[in-house]
């Protein structure tokens, strides 16, 4: 794939921030909500000054090539710390704020952290007795002083004073685009997790490649919803937005999404498929609740599609109320992580909201393959980004094999783990993703599942659980599900499904507020049989069980398979 938008040249993230300051200096880089509910803007020029101030304050404390961890809710200070660190302070280590104290301490020790930047919630929640002994703790928006903890705001003020006095120690630190700047751990348990090492070259390549095929405008406003330790979220918020001069706002949490949408009126946000699936179901439920709502919805989609062919935009006529759910300005959702129901893509397009669907991993910083502005495929994750290569390793008779990618977005390797690095990097420089899929004649890539999740039947057939889960989850009564292999009485491996019901949908379908266990069993037996009718015989689900509690999930709403078996 070739870029079709002109891309500006820069060599490192400091150059990117300088460029953004020169081009968009007086534009708001962030809109921040105060605790009293009022809002204020931070311009790109002020953001750049704060980056230098924080960096100067930390440098003046004697830290050089420091390891700085961040464990906090998404906020301006999070972004400021991240960019200040990679632009001269050393290596940033984003930490999942949902991890236990033991897991957090494990990462802090494994990464040899010098400074931890956290918010007051994490400061009060975590036990740092097992953290590195000489670690300095810095707290954001701390209400009361705490012994041994530095105030973020005080450091920032000190940095501005030092800059005014002519201190240029931080400003003069040379940057090496090939040097480790970001260290990301794939899970909390450091005995099992791998530290992914990324450099500025990875991020620079990602920005140039993605901005060559996706158009984000200075007028756009993005709302940060997913946690910033997630590479997909951080790359778009921290790098894509400044490149384009867009404004960033912060969601206060998943339960406040719709309220924040109306407050900030964003035009872009990053999501995972489960979030879109949940929102889509709520929209359809509201549509069906109105007299003739479902009929009007279907007619509206047909007329909008017909109108677009002759240059008429009827989307605000038919779907203005739905657009208002997202604040009224939403135009693009950038999504990745798992397959999406094509119906969701089609419906959001009818609402006037484009879904840009991509594929990648932390090891790829993170994007590698994308459905871009000129490619809208419902079943495929898209084409390789400009400047990247993709191959299917060891394909079977159906062309399904392991997806491998190559390009400047691929990590430096796993931290202190050359053996693990060697396992995923081949002699031709391709990174083996561990994901299974195939590529059609046009170069479009399709996912089928994870290598480690594949179920191999007694007759040697491969079954990818993700495919079955995707089909099963299309029924609204299925809130979430997990498919796995399970031995039957004869010791033969069969396909089994665990299902977490959406009880609101179940009650509505059955017409009762207290469905019996027999009614539930019959309902979901029909759901499973309906799913099986869409599958090849060897893939069919042989049994299922219902859960009364949701699955244990990551902060990006992916099921932790081995914790739910």
C-alpha cells in the first residue's frame, strides 16, 4: 500500500513536538475538566513549555537516563510525563492501573524504576513496600502532603523557574531514535510477562505510515477512553493528535462515557469491538422501543445510502438523535483488537460515523495492518501499512497460517529476554505475531484466531475459538462468551462454550422478569443451534454452560482465557 496523503518529515518525537508548536501553537492541545466541573484549555505552546519544564525539573534532581513509571488514570499529567520522558529523561514504563500491588511492584523492580508518577487514587491503593528502595514517588493533584512523596505541580513550577533562569540541561540532551525509550509489560505477573522494548523510530514510523492513509484534522477533538498504558490508545493520543494539531480530552471512566461525549463533543475516539458492540445494542434497543422505530431505522439506512450516491447527505435528517448520543460531532472511531460484526460497521456508517478498523500488537507499536480512509472492508482487518510487509507463515490447505509482519514499527526486542525475542523474529526480519489468518489475492488480511488458542480435533482439524465466539456474540442475549476445547466421556476433544447472558435481553425475549433455569437452557440451546447452522460441521459447538458472573477481563475488555477456565 502507498500513502495517498502528504506526510511531513521528522526524525524523532522532539522534532514532532517542535513542529506541532510551530504549526498549531495557539490551538488547544488539551481540554481539561476541573474537579468543580469547569473546563480549561492548554495550548500546544503551553504544552511544549510544560514538557521542557518537567524534564528540566527532573534533570536538576540529578536523574540521567532515568526509568520513569506511570500508574494513573488518563489525564494531562500522564501525557506530559510520557512525552517529557521519551524526549530526553530516559525510558517511560506505563503500568496498568488495575494491577495488584504485587504485580505493580514486580514491574517496578523488573524495569529498575527510578521514579514513579502516580495519582492520589493509586498512591492510596498500592503498597510500595516491595518496590525498589531508592524509588522517588511523584503524585499528581495530591490534596494533602504525604511524607516522602513529591508534588507533580511543585516540580512543574520549579522547572519553569529553572528554564527562566537559563537552565538548558534537559533541552540539550541528545536523542537517539534507535535507543529504547518505552518499555511495556504485556501483563502484571513478571514471571510470565514480557517487556516490549520500543524506540522513537517505531513511533515516528507509525505516525508517518498511519497519517499517510488516515486523515485527522486540526479541528478534530479526540476523547481518550481506553487506558493510556494500552499502546493503541497512547500512540493515537500522544503522537497522532499532535501531528495533526487535534485536541485531546479525557473520559472520566466507562460509566461516564455518554455524559463526557455530550460535554466535550468529540469527533474521534479509540475503541475496542466490545465497546462498539455494547453501544450498538443500546442504540438498537432504543430504536425498537419507539413506535415504528425499527421500520424507520431500516428505511433511513436505505435512503441515506441512496442519497449519498447523488451527493445528498441525509444522515443528520434520519440519525440526528443517534449522533447526539456521541455529542453530535462524532465522525470517526478507530478500532482494533478483534473482529467486528459487519452489521455494526454498516450501521455506524449510516449514522455518519466512519469506523477505521486496524490490527496490531504492542510489539508493533502497535499498528501493522489497517482499513484506511479508502478501504472499507467488513470482514478483513485491511492492508499492511505503507512501508510494511506481511506474509502468511506455514499456511494450511485453506491458506490459513501465522501472520508475520516486517517494518520499522517492529520492536527492538523483549527486555532482558533474547531467547523470547529469537522465538518471534525470523532470519528475514519478520515478526511472528502468534495470530492466525490468511491473505486474499488483493493483499487484504483476514484474522481467524490466536495460535495458542487453536483447538485441534481428533481428526486433525483446526478450530479457532475467536471465529465461533464472534458468531455466538452476534445474538443480543449473549453478553459475552468463550469457546474452548473440552474432553467428553470418551476422552475426545469437543468444542464447548461458556456464555455470560445479557439478562435484560433474555427477560425481554422470554417475556418474564424471572426466567427459570429450564427456560434459560432452552433459549440458549436455540442460540447455540442457530450459531452451529452457520458453521462447518467439524466446528460446531457440542455443549455449553451459563455463567452467573462476567468473565475476568483485561482493562481493554479482552477475556483472560486462562483465568476463566
